């Protein structure tokens, strides 16, 4: 069977796109590996009407609504390779099965490259975050550590004083010029140059000289890349962003390969559930129109 659309990635962006296409009574195959980017967090903030909800429950409610549409097929699995051209795409899953579609949509999300600091990975999404709009409010204007990962972290350190009293933990990731020091001082940011030895407790930072700094929470700017190489297997162009790389799309969310679209974190910055849903809804509508006109 040839589907009107194959959507790789059945999270917020992919499901928002699918909803538009299904409501036009077109057939959609969603292939989803179930590894949402926010699976490390127990609460999702800032999505209208769902503020503070369990992110898994938001996704589950959406998938239950989608599955009521008779033209949806949902496969739990991983898409390994995409090939073909507009009107005749083929997606192969890791179990060796071939799936045919007239259009493709990559809603595959991104991976977060975390700084290699002992104790950080297990605190990711619990007391270490990247987005202050998502997780800043709950720190209740307490002490916040911003762990640098590179030059872009200066922007993080300048922004986050909106949410609390900031210490910028440079950790050898960048060199601060005098102007940067002055700017940070004017914002009330303390700069800590001593390297980090490891994280401990809820969100304590142990420095190489033995000092322990306690915080209400930590932020760090991760580098991102599309979560899996499926779009690259079709030769879709990848572009640089201030935060890493993403699938290049035009204003209609079409990639460099005609008939193949991309949406959500994998093809836009900045990132949030709201923005992924909005981007997905738009991609679903433009993909559908490409089947009509
Ligand atoms: C720790 C953390 C906390 C966050 N908290 C918030 C918050 O509070 N509020 C907020 O708005 N945002 C938050 N975010 C951001 C939010 O998670 C993302 O913006 C959102 O998940 C993007 O949705 P998406 O659909 O584009 O991608 P994702 O949700 O990452 O979903 C991508 C899907 O594609 C699947 N996939 C990828 N490749 C393949 C393949 N080859 N085959 C099959 N399936 C594939 C994945 O398994 C996954 O299910 C948080 C992020 C992190 C890391």
C-alpha cells in the first residue's frame, strides 16, 4: 500500500502534522521510536492548556486522538533509510520492512550533546536544564548555576538572571573578554573560573579546588543535531544553527528534496513543545496542499 504521507517521528511535531493530513481524509503512516527529547523530565511547562503536565501524558492523549482516525497507520519502530523521489518514496525500517509514500515528513527531533561532567547526565531534565522559559520559574528566583559549553553560553548567562541569582561556571569552555566581564557584573552575575570536578546532590557543583556551590538548579546550553540520520539518508541538506545543526527547510517546511518535508526541533530553532506543535501543524497543511496542487 502507498500512503499519502509517511511521517517519521510521532511526537508533538509529527502528531500535529498528522492531525491536519488525517482531517483531510488522507492516509498517513507514522513510524515512531518513542524517544521524545523531553523523556528525562517529569513535567512540561509553557504549553498552553497543559502547563506543568507530564510530557508523556500530553503525547499519549494526542496519540489516542489521532488513532481514532481510520486512515492512520502507526508503527512503533525505527526508520533506517529513506529513498526515492516525490510521489514514490520508500522508507525502510530496522526490521527490514519497506513502506511506500507519496510524501515524507521528518519530525525526528534532536539529540542533546551534554557536557562531559560527572553527575550531569543523570540530573538532565531533573535539576539540569537548557531552557529557562521551560524550567526557570520553578527555581523560585533561587541561586542558579549556568555551566558554559562554548561562546554561546555567554548569552545564556546574560539571559538567566531574569529567573534568579546567577553564577556563570566557565569551566574552561570560553574566554571572557573584559567587556563580557563588565556586562555580566552589571547584571549581577558572579563568574566562577575554577573547573568543575563533578555534580553532587540535587544540583551542587563541586569545584576542582574542593569548594561546593549549591544551587536551586543548573542550566547548560547543549549542542543539537537531528536525532537520527534518516533525512541525511535521503540527501536532505543540513544547515548550521547557533545551537548545532538542523534539516534545512523553506517557508513551506519542504526540505532540499522535493516532496520531503521536516518540522519540529529537527528543522527549526528555538525549541519548545508549543513551537514544535505549531511547526508541525503548518508542515501538515503544506504537505497536504502539495498533494492537491
Ligand atoms: C530535559 C528537557 C526538558 C524539556 N522541557 C520542556 C518544557 O518544559 N516545555 C517545552 O515546551 N519544551 C521542553 N523541552 C523541549 C521539547 O522536548 C522539544 O521542543 C519537543 O520534544 C520537540 O518535539 P518534536 O516532536 O520536534 O521532537 P521529539 O519530541 O524529540 O520527538 C521526536 C520523535 O521522533 C522519533 N524518531 C527520531 N528518529 C526516528 C527514526 N529514524 N525512526 C522513528 N522514529 C524516530 C523519536 O523517537 C521521537 O519520538 C524539553 C527538552 C528537554 C531535553
